[in-house]
C-alpha cells in the first residue's frame, strides 16, 4: 500500500509497484488495508491486480450508518467515468480497531 502522506499519483504508483519489482508478483499480497485513502485508491489497487481490500479507519458516523444498514461490504468505484476494471471489492471492519 502507499503511504498516506504521498499525495502525488506518481509517488503512489512507485510505492505500489516497488515491492512487486523486488519480491515478484507471486510474493505480494492480494488484500490490503490502506491507511490513507482517496479516489485514486480503488483505481490504483484494481489496476495493480488486487481483488479486494479491508479498511477500518473511516468516519465514526459513516461506519455506524454502514453497520446499521448492513452495508460494510461494497464495490468501490473511484470514478463513475472509469470502467469496471478500475473498481475493487471493499470490506469495512465492524469494530473500531483491527480485531474484528
């Protein structure tokens, strides 16, 4: 995953691809938990070949509403104008921490 402090897309891409270059594609995980997300996150992860990711740290009110409506899983599309290849299955942990 890229560091949330990296704001430019070229830096995000570099941080996503560098481990693949060092470790090889078969050694890299297919499920990630990003710390800092933006509209580019689902696009970059989908293009890198990830098929899902898990998040936990979102707005408390949003998480509560998602829990109440049983909508903790969704397909995240970074942009309506992009194709379905640039979307990723996302799960929000139901607790406020990593142990869910």
